[in-house]
């Protein structure tokens, strides 16, 4: 096949990026965005790589029965969703298959994968982060990035979230223009305002955090104007990130107005969440996930639970009962302070609760010194999964159970393979934490042999 050649392709699979997968006449792998398994399509080859080709959908000769009409006007450009052209049933099956394939191909493990657990497919997000930039007219704008680029796709509404998020962002953009506060330009490394991050509680309170390359004199004015325009906003903060990379938050956060944190409820408990602390974006699905984790852990009376990557303490505090001893470890200092406060809010006693800032090995030593060996360790690492050092630590401690919560099936499968010589891998349950996107959350119990 050659670039610009038009071929007829039968699409047989789809990947987590939402690209349909088919094979050319000689077995060449071809990825085609916006196609679905079962499509027969005319495709224009736009990229020729060493081991694969990329095509552009030109015409649907025979559409797949899995297809539905996308219900978002910017779906074909926006990189937020990848499965909006598929039925909900098809999405759940694909995510189950994604987890199955990861364990077979990457983990080389034969495991049972349950059906994907899912709830609302729209308006489920409690958090939004918009990059700021300028459109073709030179006006300040916000939105989500287009697929595989940093071009901002403007919108006034998004099916994944409440419209108030975009209304707050529109107001912020107008006020920043009014006060002549320049937006960040990632090409030149100049400008000030970079992102607007927002969270919403179940009660309906909103918390807003601007990110900027440096502090600026009118930050407090922007915050006060925002809170005056939107009574739902109970607090505003400013996070400073002067680095030229794609990381959203820097290490310094300044309180500007209103409350310093957002308070929310989860699994019947109350939590205080700082602007940069990790907190799951889908509360209904999160409760189901944490309840499943607690069920799998089945902590014994007076048992010891060690929560690695504990964030604001949500997982450990939702799993541990009054008789259990709980130790949580997190690398982000702000989140650790949240966890300590959340323990007090929810009536945890100091003598059976410990949250500390540090890496996994430090947490294990502190847990052992305070409460003895943990009966269960729960891990919820970032997408890169567990490091070899953490895996070695887990094997050295050798708790009866490890509850692994993962946002990346590939690293989950790879880590489970390394642990499988000592632990039996239980049933893996996928959770559709991010409907319409390619992401899938999973939980599995590893039981010591």
C-alpha cells in the first residue's frame, strides 16, 4: 500500500484510542479513526509506518450494526470521547475485551474477566480541566484538545458534564481578556494563564483552580468576580506551574477566595479535597468500585489495611471499619493533609489510623512499626503501574491479599504477571469509570498461594 491510495477495508477490531483495525490484502495492519468493528469502508491511506498504516475514512460502504449516530456536534474533532459512534452495549463489550486481551497478550495469564460494570453514560463527570489558548480570530478560548494535537476544540456544551462547567470557563475567559491577562503559549513559552480546573460536589458546590505560569496581581480580582457571578462556586485557588511541559499542576497552590477545599460525600463518608489532590471523576461508579474492593478485601476483625497511593484517603477510609487499623501512603503532601483531615471528619481514632507522605517502602515500614504486618494491601497506582521496586516491596511483605485497582489494563496485566508466582490472580472486574472514552478501570484480588 502507498500513501494516498484508497482501499476497501473490512474493520474487524477497535483499540482503546477509538481506531478501527483492519488488514490490507497482504495482511498489513491499518488503523482508521471513527470506524467500528463490522464496518466495510473506503479508506484513504494517510500514513505509512514500518509495521502499520493509518487510514482516513472516506466512505462507509456497509456500516456496522454496532454503530449509532454520535450525539455531540464536535465529536469528530474532539479527543475527549472515542466510542461515541458505538452503541453502549458495544462499548461495554469492547472494554471487557480490552482487559481480556491485556492479560492474554501482555500478562500471559489466563484469567476470568467479569462483565463491565457501568452506570450513567452522560453528565457523570465531577471534574473538568480546560486548557486555555487563542482561536483563529486571536480570541482567548477554552476546550478539549483535538485528537493527537494540542489544537483546542471550542464548545459550549459537553455531554459528559454539567453545562455550568463550560459557563464558568466562558466567564473566566471573558474576564481574563477584559483585564488583559495573557494566556500561555506553549510554542513560545510566554504568557500567564494556562488552565482552568473545576470540581463539583454531589451537593452542587463548585471549586475552581486557575493554573498560571506565575503569580499575577489580578488573580484575586478574577476569583472574586467569578464567585460573585456564580454563587455555586464556594472557593477559588491559583496553582503555579512555570514548567514548559504538559503537566497541568505545579507544586505551589495559593488560596484566592472562599473555602480552601471542596467537601464531598462518597460511600457514606465525607471528604475534603484540595484543588490538586486525586479524586475519582465518576462518583456513582467510584462507589461501586470501592464497595467491590472492600468485598474482595474481606478484612478480618482488627485487621491491618495498608493503602498505597492513598490520595485523599478515599479508598482506605471507605474500606476500613472501626476495628481495623488503617495506614495510608501518598507522595503528594497536600493530599496527605486531606487524608488526615478526612480521617478526623469520619471519626477515625488516632491510635488506629496513620497517613504519611512518602514512597511505598517507607509506608510499609511505618505500617509495620505502628500496627504490625498488613493483612491486606490496596494499591491504586497511576497509569504507569507499579514500579519493580514497589513490586519487590509487596513480595517482601507478602500480605494475605493485594487489592489492585488500575486505570490501565496493560500495566495491570504486566504487574500481575510478576506477582503471579506468589499470588493467585482472581476474577478481574472492569468498571466503566469514563463512559464514551477509551479508558477502563479494573479491580482484582490477588491471594497469596
